[in-house]
C-alpha cells in the first residue's frame, strides 16, 4: 500500500491518485483534518512501526506500507484528556501542558517511523530554514543573492551602498490574510517588494533585504529524484510582474516556456537536494541579463502544477510512477 499524507484541498494529490488508480495500486490518504486513533507504536530491535485507525474504520499498519509520499500537512492524533474535576486550575494546566508535550513527541515519533519507509520527502524536511538553504547552496557552488536581516536603518543604508537598490520579503513565509471591506471580504498576500531604505524608521522589526537583481527572466524548477522539469517565466516585459511574477496579470499573463538548465547547474542543485535530504521540491532561480544563474530558494512542498501544465511535463503521472517504482 502507498500512504499519502497531504492537505485536504491539494488538487495535485487527487490527480496523482488518479494515476495510482490507473496502475491499480493500493493507496491510503490521510490529511491534517483526519483525526487518527493510535492503536500502537512499536519500537524494538528489528523495527519501528505503528498502527492507527481513521474515523471511517480504515486501519493503517505501517508494516503494510510499501511507499510513502509526504505531500503536505501533519498527523492529527485524536487523544482525549480527562482530568479529575477536583484538581486546582494551576495543577490542571500543568498536567495539560505536560500531556500536550507528550502528544507532540508521540506525533514526531510517528513521522520518524514514516521517514524510514521508501518515500518521497518527509515531514521533517517540509519547512527548511531558508537561510540554512542559502548557506548550503553557496557551499555547493550556486550563486546566491547577498542577504541581510536587520532592524536598524544604519545597517540597511550600508548594505544598500554596497549592493544597490533593494527588495524585501518575508524571512521565512509570506502571509495571507483576509479583511472585511465595505461590501465583501478582501484577501491580501505579501510578495517580494521594492524598498527605499530612506523610508525606514531608525529601528524596526527584523526584516530581510536583498539587492534588486536585474533579471532576464525567472525560473521555476521542479526536481524529482535527480530529474529536472524547468520553466522560464518571462516576467520582465510586464511592469506589474517585474519584481515578483506572483503579482499575476490575469488579463495578459506572462509567457511560460519549457527550459533546459545547464548541466553544471543541475549538478550543483542535485548535490544541494541530496544534502537537504529532499527527493523532490520546487526551486526558484533568476537568470540575470548577464546570463548568471542566481539561486533563491527551494520549497519542498511547493506547487508543481504551475510548471507541469504549461510545459506538458505530466508531473502527476511521473510522481505516480515514482511511487509505483518505490513500492
């Protein structure tokens, strides 16, 4: 059986499952909204295994898992805590804090068991520190943008003097939030933005800054077990998408075309992905007007449909084939 851990709304997972069905492969899917009942966790000289039940009565025994795909999300254990009503509020909270900690460790142990399987990625590598990834990329010979995180305008001014005009973006994750407008809800997303350091106060919340690179085009690359599926995003001919292609112009979308990476860049990215213990991931790069390749980041759980569909890469089918081969 192939086990898939994913988020409940991930359409790419459902498309991969269609291919698993085509190949007549047994599979089970659980997501963050699936409250699992733990039957047992067994760790002995020979094995690390567990058994859980889903609310629908499906039993998942890791000894029967032939391959595992960590797509997104986390395990959700349905554990009820019943404390004596006579306990004081302080004592009750101490017990609750302790048991919450125990459950977190237990869930981590279950993820550890799954990571031992033949797999495509793991929970442990789903949210890599972006600064660590940049340092690793540099170690393997990839060009990276100079980066500073600071809360002082003085340091920012010095950085700008050395590197030129700046952009700013989230240290780790952007934010998506909704606000109620006059007539309806409005959704806001944070992007990469141009930044004028003269507008910064003397002291501010720690913020990440990089030079604004003179791009020829942007690359979104999906990596799967040593294979590269790359797409060039021609974002520089539209003022709206020049800094960040995600500021989509839906009336006149950027042109997206298949792209072949130089072999030397593929070798460096492969070494990086192995170092990060990733079997797959979505990689963002920039190609400058001087034909220099700049590595920005890798997202282990990034969307791959945006690369697959325009470039006819059929990545859903390829992931299903990978899981079939692992199984």
